[in-house]
C-alpha cells in the first residue's frame, strides 16, 4: 500500500477508551480502525508501542524491540482459557477520568500475566524466537524476579495481538504509522547487551529552541558511530528491519541527529553546554537500503535544520514533516501554501499543545494574522468536535499539496490544553491523556469523509 495523498489520525494506543485503565490491542482498537475507515482516514499514527520504562514514556523504552505488556488485551487471556472471568473482572474498573493511572495499570496487568503464565502450555510458544528475544529476556531477569521464559511468554502474547490488529487494520485499508526514537534509554536491554556501541559519557538532546530555552537533555547515551560503521551498522539494520515488519510506515524521530547530533556532557544539568557532532549521514541509509530495500520512512526534520540537514533529506528522498502551529512564529514554510508535496503535515504533533489551546496562547498580533490567513471571522473560542475554527484549519491542510495530513485526536475533538499528550523538557503529567467512551461518537465522520473525497485523500493503494 502507498500513502500518496492520504490522511490520518494521531493517537497512541494507550489513549483509547476501554475497561482496563489504558487502551489495549483489542476491540476498542478495532472499533477505532472502523471509525478511521468510515471517516475517510487511511492512516493511524500510534507512536512507539515498545516496552516502556519506569517513566512510562514511549521514547524511553526498556527495549527497542519488545512490545509494551500493558497493551495486551486481558480479554485475550480469557479466550485462551488462561484466566477466569472473575480474574478478568478484577482487572477491570469503570473509567470516569480521562487520564491513565500507570502504576495501577502496571500492577494489575502484571498480576494477571503471571496468573496466565502459570497455566499456559509451554509448547504453545516454544517456536517464538525473534532475534532480539534472548537479550531482552536476559536483561529483564537481571532487573526483575521472574524467569526468562515468563518474559518470552508475555512477548508472544503481544506478538499475537499486535498481528491481529495489524491485519484487521490493513484489511480495512488502514496503515499503521509507528515511530522510532533515534536514541534508546540508558536503562535498556539494548545498552545492556551492546554496551560497546554507545558513548555513556554524553547524553543526546537538542539545543535551546521553541519548546525550551535551556534546550533538552534526554539522558540517553549517544552512539559510537565509528564503531557501528566498522560492523556495517548491524545493530541499526536489525532495528530498522524489526520496525518495518511491525509498522507500515516508520517516523524516524530527530532525523537531524543523523547528520549532526547535539552531544551534551553527561555531568551537565541542562543542554546549553552541548556541541554539534557529525552523525553517519546518508552512509547509514545506503546500508539500510542495501540490506532491507525500500524504506517506508517519514523523517522528523524539525528543530534546527541546516543546509546540511536539508541536503541529507534530498539524498535520502524521505518524506519530511510540517507543523501548522510553527507557521506563525517566523517559520512560514510550516504554512499550508508552502507545504511541499513530499511531506506529512500536522495541526500539531504529540509534542505540541492542542490547536484550540494554541490559538488561545498566541499573542494578539499572531492570532489576528492566523485568523486572517484562514479567512475566519467567527467565534474562534468555540471548542468541541464541531468547532468551526478547528474544522477550518483541518480543511486548509486537506487542501494543501502535501501527500499526507495527520490530525491528533485531541484536535478532531476540539479539546484544550488539559488534554495535551506531552510537554517536551518536562516529566510530569505526560502520556496520560485518554479519551472517554463516548468521545469518538462526537466526531463528524461524514464531514471528514467528504473532505477526504473532495481533496483526493480517500484511497490507499
């Protein structure tokens, strides 16, 4: 399937509604696929689904390969006769708040997975053995009081349910658009099992920018690119292979870091003292293509973009990104009339506030310009799924020449800043937002289906 002239929705799977405190790979996900199809969308951007660490950020995972156990649908365990109905009921609770209580979800989910493991026939998953599994399970044994076989069982469950969802989506003409963070967490199976390819004396990050005047220090080790080059970038070949097997499209996070990356001494408290260091450039992507063929990559080419980064984009031919919210801060190339064809364009990403909140936060001059740009003279303060100003902006993106439009679920619902997914440079209250059970029904499916038809975004081939 191609994704030329299409549209999609950005929503992490944990954001889905459902009875388990977090969205899972079950009926609600498949119902969301149905919603996408009925509304003319053909892409679901879900961000990373790999096993998160203690901060529950999908960009700081325990493994670059293993799936997130909290996304496993407990109802699948009942269908496999590994748990009882009463045990399933104990895992469920009524959802009245639009946020995820990760600690409660984590405790309940692992308790249920242990019960299931104690009853499963080990022969069921003995042939499940992806190349990354041993490193991951051995690392988990080091960190947790469980057997390696238990973690193998959990990943087998994830694999089954993920493949069921992907098949359901693809059969409906929906592409799953995943995400690959450039770095991995220091506390991860990847660093533990391959310490030689990482430089632990420095952290990745980015210099001061629109999001943070101190820059961002991510506390992830950077790569020893010279050593990686010596063995033909084998680790990266394996990582990309796993990603394109899991997802239909891969957003390559912090693409500019492959040209030059911001290296921050590990002892520094913030990112201001970092320096730019050369990355592998197009050499890496030539190796990936040689080993894997065509790469379905969208490059996150945001941030400090130099001529050298633009050159690398041209060399790779990857699809880039544009973000409407950046268009009224001196970055006119983020405005619809300047969108190139080879771009995925957003009202905002998971790192932005919502479109409605952005309008409120603009100064009067920028807001007046934004309203004039869109030709809107009504009440711009109205939120909700039928918000006329939100629909006007989404329409403008659909009309643009860009090959793909992606709208966060919060903007389809016209929500405010309290539903923001992530605030870069902070650690509190991120990745917690969930939609309530009746939220999707509020969205005007026919309006978006008509937009898709009128502006030629209704087909995936």
